[in-house]
C-alpha cells in the first residue's frame, strides 16, 4: 500500500463504516481492514490519518485502530512470519513519540498505550533512545507535552509492579533510574513550586495536579521492586512534599461533582498508596516519617465526607492504616483501648454503612455491584478497606476488637428489630461487621478457611440470616436477602451440612427474585455448594439429597435467564452447568426441554458474543447434556445432532470466531459417540475443515485436530474410499503444524491418527515424504518436545507396519539411516518420553525392533542390539528424564499475541485417553520377555550369548525378573 491520497481516502471510508451500528455494513469493513493490515505502509497510513484528517472522529478511530493493530502484530513470534515489515517498525518508532506529544489528549492516550506495547517488546535493547527522547521533553516547560511523557512513562513502567524478579528486570529498572530518577525528582520539585506560584489560577492548577498524580504513580512503580539508592538518598524531598500535599486543601481544586473523584482526591489517594508501600516494604528507612503520615491520614479519614468521590481516597487511607497495624513494630501505636475504640467508631463503622450510592448501584448497576462485591474487585471500596482494617487489627488485638464490635452489632440489630422497614440498613451493617470479624482467611474456591473463634457463626445464621430467607416474599428487603445468601456462600465451610440442606430450597426459591443481585447470588451460592467436597472425595451434597428439588431447580434456573438484565448471566449459566454435573442421570427426563432452551440461547448470543464466561459455561452445559444422555442411551446422539447442527452451520457460515473452537469440540464429542460409520452430514463438512484459513487462527488448532482425529477414528475407510482426494489436504495440515514449534505436537497427534487408522494402501505413496519432512524439521530445529513426539510416532509406525517396514523406509531415504536414528535419537533420547500410553507405544515398538527385525541380528546394526535393549529396560525402570536444554524455551500457545480467540478447553467435552496398543499388549515388560523367548527359539544361543557378554548386571537382573513374571526362559 502506497502512502497516497487515494489510499488515505479508502482507509477513511472503511474506518467510518467500522463505526456503523448495522453489522451488515460494519463487519465487511472490519474484514477489509483485517485483510490489508499485513501490507507495508498500512500502519503509517493510519498515523498519517490521525495526524492530518480534518474529522475528529476519524482521528480517534484511526488512533484506536492503530493501537489494536500494534497490540496484535508487534510481537515477533518464533517460527511465525513477522507481521510488520522492518521499515515500518523503524518509521513507527521514529515518529510516534513526537506525534503522541502533539496530539489532543484523547488521541495521546491511545498512542501512549501503543508506545508502551512497543516498549514492552523493544525497550531498552531495540529502542535505546526512547528514554532520552522522553526526558528531553521535560525541559519544554509545556505541561501538555510533559503530561504526555509522564503518561507514557507510567504505562511503560507500571508493569514493574507485577513482574517477577529477574536480572533482566533489574538491569532495565537500573537503566530507567539512571536516566529518569533525577529529572523526575527535579520536575516534582519544580511542579510543586509552580503550584504555590499559581495557587489562585484554577486552570493552571488542574494541569499541574494532573502532572503530580502521574509523578506520584511513577514513584510507586519505580519503588515497587526494591528501594532504589537514589530514592533512599532523596527520601526527605519526596516524603516532605508528599506529606504537605496530603494536608493541602485548595478550594479551587474542590469539585461539586459528588460521584467523580477530583484531582486533589486522586493525588492524595496515590500518596496514601505510596506511603503504604514504604510502610510495608521499607519500614526501617521509612520509620522517621511514619508518625506524621499516620497523623495526617487519620485526620484525613476523620474529616472526609461520605460522598462517592472520596471512596478511593478513603479506602487507600484505610488500607494504609491496615498495612501499618499489621506490622509488629508499629503495634504500640494502636495498643491503647481508647485508640482502638476511636478507630472502630470513627473509621470502621461509618465506612461500613450502606449508602444511598450503594443502594443505587444495587438497583440500577447490578453488574458492577456484583463485580465489586462478589469477585473481590471491590479493592477500592470503603467496605473492603474497613474489612481489611478489622482483620489487620485482629492480628494483635482480636479480643478487644471483637468485644467493641459485639456491642455495635447488638445495638444495630436492636435498632433493626424496632422498625425493620425503616432501619434495614442497620442490619446490613451488622451482617457486614460479623462477616469481617469472623473471616480471617478466605479463598474464592473454598470460602472462609479460617474463622475467628470468638464469633458463633451457626447461631448468628439460624437467628438472623435464615428468617430473612424464609420470609414468604422473595422480593422484600432485597439487600438483606443478598446479604443472607452471601453469608451462606462465605461461611459454607463453617455452617453444618444440615443447615446447608435447609438452605438449598430457599436458594432455589430466590432464583425467582426480581432483583438481579439476589437471583445472581442465589445461583452463585448453589453453584459453590454443589462443588463442596465431602468425605471420599465425593461432593458434600449428593444427587440423592437433591432428588426432591431437581425439577424446580432446573425450571427456576432457566426461568432466571429470562428475567430482565440476566439474559446472559454467567453465574446462572455456571449454576446450570454445575447442576447438570452433580445431578447426572436425574436430568435425563428434562433434557428435551433443556437442550431446546440451550440451543435457542446459543443462537441468540451467536449474533453478538459479548460474555466469554457465559458462552463457555453454555457450551459446557451442552456437552454435559450430550454425555449424560448418550451414556444411558447411545442412540440419542442423533437427536442432539438434529437439535444442534442448524445452529452450528449458521455459526460456521457467519464465521463467529469466538464460537468456532467450541463448535469443533462439541462436534468431536458427538462424532466420538458414533460407534460405526461416519454419518453423511459429517462427511459433507470434512473438506471444509481442511481449508487453510481455518488453520490460521491459533485458537482453532487444538479442537480442529481433535475433530479430524475423530473423523479418522470413526471413518478412516470412508475417507479412503469416498474422499481419497482429500488425503493430500490432510497431510498439508500436518505439514503446516509440524513447521511450528508451538503446534508441532498437534501435527503429530494428527499424523499418529492417520498411521493408526487409515488403510495402509491409502497412505503408501505419501509415507516416504512424511519421513523426509520430519527429518528436515529435525535438522532445522530439534527441540525436546519434537523429539518426544517423533519417538512416539516412529514406534507407533513400527507397531502398525512392522519393524522391517520401519528399517526399510529409513534406509530407502539414505543408506544406513536406520542405524543413525537408533544410535543418535532412539537410544539416547527414549528416556525423555512421558505419559503412560506414550511409554507403552515406545516399549512395544522397540520390542518389535529388537525381536522382529532380521537386520538387527545379522548386519552391522547388530552392535546396536544390546544398547537398544538397555535403553528399553531404562525406559521401564529409570525415572523419566525431564531435563530441557538451556537454550530451549517453548512458546506456549497461550502466549501467542493478539486478540485472536484463544483456545478454551471444554472440561466436559474431554477426550478419553486412547491406547493404540491396548488390545495387543497389556503389560509391555511381559511382552518383551515373551518376544525375546520367541526370538531365542528361532535362533538358539544367540540371544543368551549377547546378553551374558554385553548387558550390564543391573539391567540383566531386571530382565530376569520380566522372564520369571512371564514364565518363559531363553534358549
């Protein structure tokens, strides 16, 4: 693509179309952009557009498209083509920083993100001048430019907060500190001075405070891994200024907005974070500054209002106190009973109240409420922080704190009892307090794992939680209902099983509640209860105990999906999946109606898939319906195909990328259920599965390989007779996969199925070419993973076609090649093979080479007979060799960059492990003994004399054990 006006015009038109709400216009435009993004100059055209276009909407659209393009394509993956040509990469890096700094803020943010994506791959080695270019801009004095630099630096350095320690990381951080720490400190001091100079100029203050927030965030990132010497030496400058900013109150920076945090709040909350970081990690160096920060933050907490805009500030301030009170040598600050009472009264209780804003979120923004409350993303809520502070204080002062709060809980419950309809919020706070007091340690998977001995959880449950859930109307006091359900969920390990069984019908009943939060919590609680483990590793709640509730449970779960706001509710779908899994054959009578509802839902969401978890659980539920029904009645597979194939065809025709890997997995499951021939409906699809475009997407590869394996297992003869012209296509897929280090094992899965199931004559003409391809790959890049797969393949080939055929094909490629493979690959590497079935295939294959290959007995290959036998005994008796050479690192499929649909394995579509030598050989050690016996009968004396002269003593001892076990001897 040339950098021409015509191309700019074309690009502008297509970008406009990508904003069209009509999918018929939007999708083709997106497809077009996807098809041209591999062309040279494409990214430069986008950058030209965002610089020169007259329309703001096109500028913004071009910047977002550019950022996503960089996200998908910048990383260079080994064995895969470089998606951006080198000249474009150089031009992008040369132009992007100045372009970002001269762009308006909205575009600056997108380009800043793009720089940080490029930086993650190229900085510092391939982009050494990035830092200098950025630091030089600090001198400009233009805060629009300075803030652009700070924003970019923040997005570049924030990964230091969660990277694992490594020499590479230290080297990079040191490089950044050497270039950046001093200019940043000078900028910090200069900006603070400018703040006092412009103390009465509101617009100047806004810009300056935006800079201070970014500077404070950079301070956090640069200090996170370790305390840098530079910052330790300059702690006085930073901490004194941070402290004075914490206590600053400028009327011009106060906002009228009650929801949105202003600059002052954002800066103070970041400073609280920075102080907490130092208090936790560098407490010795920070000790001189700590008391004044505790005082300042305490004053902040006592004087800050209840408005939503202060939430982040208050929660970070409380988190600071929580991190301080947990440290043994700050314990003395909190020991006084009056201090504890004061913290409980002035900080904890007020911040546990359910405010009008929470009530609004509960009713009108339930998804966000659930995300914050259930999934623990409420890190920055007041309640979570107050809860953490309670836990922190309980570490050293459990008795006094529990005593103080018990009083509060009782008085709150009394207030509620006086007038429930008015005072229900008192009870809500009481439940929250009990929860935070009682829970010492918690995990998502198991709920509370450690509880406070001083709180009687079962008694509180029976007296205060159950009555709310038993009330006749499910829609009364929805917040208290949600609290009650959450209590069951959190303390499911502490509440006795009989109380849980009493709760199950109550929870099923609450699936009908109008409140999205209530019916979602009910579904989530049921799902969690169904996964609890009892004795003997079974589920705590059994299918038999659920028998009376099966119909109402399934009815209410599916009905809940029709309630407003819950049509794609992932918690409900997960509960459906878990119910199927627990109830097993009890659901069979309801399957016809269930599968109809699931396919309707699948059709509806395939129009615009937006909830990945919901979609995943929906496909899991479909797989479970198939498995459970076909286990009882294998013939039922046809009715599932009837129900599903129409929707599947539509998904494949419309290329719904998110769903295609799932569809292939469900089809594999259905096809594997067939006992005899492949139905014609599958054969019609077969040629389409070999289209190269499907194999371009990494997410499709594992499920497609499995589906092709299912075709080969069930219908190899049909393919050989009716679709022989497709065999080259099948081998073409193998050739593509084998060339990639990430997917070569998938290529071997396919090849092994071809060798095992296809009639020998149908692949005769291709065999030699297959081996040549494998040897070329071995020469070009020999990895441990490839060798392991290669060993399994050659032994499977040997089992299927015989040892002589294996020797002949090797030697037909190059004379004496068979000996080289034995000596250089099989004997030294066989120990690396892992997996029961894989080891067994190799053992049977090697046994055949030893005992059914005449050239091994009377040519120059004979010298390899004993080493090969020794290697086989080693495979049986020695631990697996799992060492991997230092220079090797596998790219895991999960790490492949880009937004392409990742492959999500469906647990309930799982494939049974297949043992190709299972019917022939049960015990490979005994098989070896019997085969040696047979060989020694054919040539008496030869085997014994080779063994007695050359096999090492330990191996000989093992071999004698095998011969005894097989009740045979050697002649």
